[in-house]
C-alpha cells in the first residue's frame, strides 16, 4: 500500500492536485485489480489517487443516439440498469460471468479496461457492442474505438495520468450473447470467451460483431468473421462455417489456465453456440 492516498472530490480538483503528487502514481477505482497486485508485490506506486468519489465518472446517461456508461460505474450497477440491458445485450449477458456479486459491487468498468487484460469480460463485451472510450487529461479530451485502447497484455494507449471518463455505445437495436469458458461455471478467469452482437432481419444477419477474450494479446475483434457473417442466413451451416473461420483469427497461448490448441478449438465451439443462441 503506498504511503500517500489522495481523494479529489471532482475532476477540477484532480487536475489541480496532479503536479504536487509523487511521479509514481496511479488511479484507484474499485481496487479489485490494483489492491490484488499490491498484495502480490507487483505494485510499487508511491501514491494512489482514489477516483471513486468523482461525480463525473459515476453515471449512466442516454442521448438520442448513444448510451454513456461512466468509467466509475460498478459492474453491479450495469446489471441493474434497464438502459444498459436494452442497448448493450452482450455486456448484460457477460455480467453474471463476472466474478461474484460482492466483487461486482466494487469493480468498475473503467478499471476493467485500464487494467489492459485480454481476459476482461466487460471489455470483450463492449468491443462487440462497438463501444468508444472517452479519455481526458486535464483540458484535453479524446475518443477512440475501444479496441484501439489495447496494445498488448497489460499495455494500453493511456498516457500518464490520462483518465477514462466513459464508454459510448451507439444505440442500435440488436441481439447480444456472451459465452465464457472457465475452470468452472462461474467465478473464474476465462480460458476463452466469445461476445457476439447481431442485427437480424427475419432469418438474415444484417450485421454481426464477434469479439473474443483470453485468446490473443488483447481483447480481440474478429474482423474477418464479423464481415463474413453480414448478409448470411442464420443457420447451422453458417454457424459451422463461422466457427471454422474464427479459429484462424485467434492467437491463443498455452499458460496455467489452458492450452493454446484447446483454446482455439473452443473459440469455434463458443461462436457456434452463440450464433445458435441468437434470437
Ligand atoms: C477475485 C477476483 C475475481 C475477478 N474476476 C473477474 C472476472 O470474472 N472478469 C473480469 O473481467 N475481471 C475479473 N477480475 C478483475 C477485476 O475485478 C476487474 O478488472 C475490475 O473491473 C477492475 O476494476 P476496479 O475498479 O477494481 O479497478 P482498480 O483495481 O481500481 O484499477 C485497475 C487499474 O485501472 C486503473 N484505472 C482504474 N480506473 C481508471 C480510470 N477511470 N481511468 C484510468 N485508469 C483507471 C488503475 O490505476 C489500475 O491500474 C477479478 C478480480 C478479482 C480480485
């Protein structure tokens, strides 16, 4: 635990206090990743900036064209949001797979993204939702497609002190599925996960986005498979062909949780099931 923990009450106070803080500093949101890293001796900051009280990060808001989920919104709040369930069905489907109810009361969506893990369930689902991430560093703001935030395992495009403000999800009626293969049904890091969103017209897939977790250095957008699915009939044949295609798009590794070849095979199985589960 660092010696200094500060807690600004709003964004203005945060930007004002930054120059006076030790250079080795990090943000603290729900603490479920950073405190775990600290306990494991893998965190050496001199200062944590507790952003859990920043009102600017705390809300879920709607405009005519988009849903905005503040980076400080807890996973459990998303679970309870009617708007999030309506406009982000893949994200809503991912939440029951996210750790445990008590952890979901602490963990934030912003922390899930900033941590940069290829296994992050919220992030994988949001990539399939076509989300953008809104960032701020003092007066400077920028907006990126969420998938561009990730550069490699635990590496993001965030600049020093840059803060994730919110996630912007375009409002489009669509269906969404999230399937996660872990060591047990719930409460485990995934071996592989598939998020699928799709716009359907009768039995035809007008548009589909496939994202995968834990099978590449970053949460992966399966560009080729997603493009191939557009305009196809939703059928067992389509699902089988998409499953074969997605296996060529992933680049899993063997680690303590699983083997590369098994993960690759399971990406196909999960996508086939996800397509079968579309309604
Ligand atoms: C037992 C356990 C089970 C877990 N299970 C899952 C699971 O099933 N699925 C899953 O996806 N994750 C899981 N996690 C990981 C973790 O809970 C999530 O990644 C969580 O969303 C992190 O959010 P947080 O608010 O706790 O982040 P914190 O720990 O507070 O922060 C994580 C990192 O993000 C940075 N950060 C936080 N917020 C911002 C921001 N707004 N802008 C810029 N940087 C920021 C911090 O500086 C830090 O580097 C689990 C963790 C534990 C301990």
